[in-house]
């Protein structure tokens, strides 16, 4: 057998005790666990504490839907209106996400981790991070939102919950410091958005940054299902952009 087809995994496997997921029999989990705890177990190898489970659940709820306006809202409906099956439409919701929409979490986690490791003075560490991004004309992931100019209410509620439930505040404080430093440096408010808030909370939960964007993705794809079903039952086949909304401007 070819060596590159040999997988070694600590996550799950079939044993004489049945399928074990992180050493827990799946058949026991089916009757005893909820989905969020099982997702946490699968990702971290640990069962979540009560407050950890509550905030991961809140993250998923906060990410499930934000109306039809953003790309992940209208793209699956347009794809559904072309007559595609549900899985194709769900995949299109995922493909509509990216670094500017729902896919800034992994990068934001890496930014916050870097700031956490950069000396004792966090204000200065945030300023250094902002300077390095400005030098390269890049946007800081996790900040700014086209709809929210003073506060992203989803981020606010998530942080309030996490603080009330006594989760560690280190990364939440770093995210708020970075928001403050951005306003000072750029002289304009760029809100800590849902991606930035989720980034701080996933680091608090000990979830790997590689998985960061997937937490938003899994929730938004779940949220797309109802939209796809509604669209396909609406009889609005083959959605088109109105002619007035398209300007042909040849060079
Ligand atoms: C989310 C985002 C696309 C919203 O864009 P928007 O509100 O339409 O903002 P605009 O594209 O109009 O940008 C307004 C100005 O703020 C700046 N800006 C916006 N977000 C910024 C950020 N995160 N870091 C630095 N500057 C930013 C833009 O460069 C622009 O500057 P300019 O006027 O000098 O050109 C944008 O804020 C962004 O790219 N954020 C980073 C990625 C991110 O967090 N995505 C997840 C969103 S939930």
C-alpha cells in the first residue's frame, strides 16, 4: 500500500467498543451529548465546561443568519433559483465567505496571538501591529463593518455573556484594546466586528486558529438551509439582476 494513504488520527476510529470519538463511544454521545459539546470534544479532545459550551453555542447562534443582504445570504438563494440541489446551494453559501465576510476569524486569531506574545505593554503591541498593517496597506482582520459604524451588537452581546460567565478575559481585552488603538491611530471608528469577537472567544476556548473560520462557516451554512428551501418553494426561478442595476461601461 502506498505510504501517503496511511493516515494516523487521534480523533476517531472503529474499535471493539464501536466508534470512538476522542475516546468517547459515539453510541453513548448520541444519547447523552448535545451537538455543541460534541463539536468542542471533536475539536479539542475535551468535554467543554458549562461556560465554554454556552459561549460556543452563542457563537454559532450569532453566526447563523444576518439577513439576505450579505453574500452568504443571497448567493445560495440565487444558486437555488437556478434549480440546483440543496447540497450545491449550501456549498455556494460557504463559497460566498472570505476574508472580508465571515472569513476573517483565523487571521484575527493569529493577530491577537501575536499581540499577546509581544511584550507586556499591550497598547504599544497593538500600535506596532497597526503600523505593520498600514505599512503594507492591509486591513486588520476582525474590524470594520458596512452596517455597523459604532458597535457590532452581536460582538457586544457575546463579550457580555463571556464576561458574565467568567471566561478568561485576556483575549477579549486585547481585542478591545486593538479597537481603541485603531480609532486613535486612524482617527475613525472601526468596530470590533463579529469575526473579531469570535476570534477572541475561540482563542479563549483553546480552539486552533486553523479552525476559526470554520465556526462561522458551519453556522452560516446551517442557516442557509431554510433560505434555500424557501427559495425553491417560492417559484422565483432564475433570479436576475435588474437591467437598471447593471451599467455597461466599455473603455
Ligand atoms: C468588513 C469590511 C469589508 C467593511 O468594509 P466597509 O465598511 O465597506 O469599509 P470600506 O471598505 O468603506 O472602508 C472604509 C475605510 O476604512 C478602512 N478600513 C476598513 N476596515 C479596515 C480595517 N479592518 N483595518 C484598517 N482599515 C480599514 C478602509 O481601508 C477605508 O479606508 P479609506 O477610506 O482610506 O479608503 C472592512 O471593514 C474590512 O475589510 N475589514 C477587515 C476584514 C473583516 O474583518 N471582515 C469580517 C467582516 S464581518
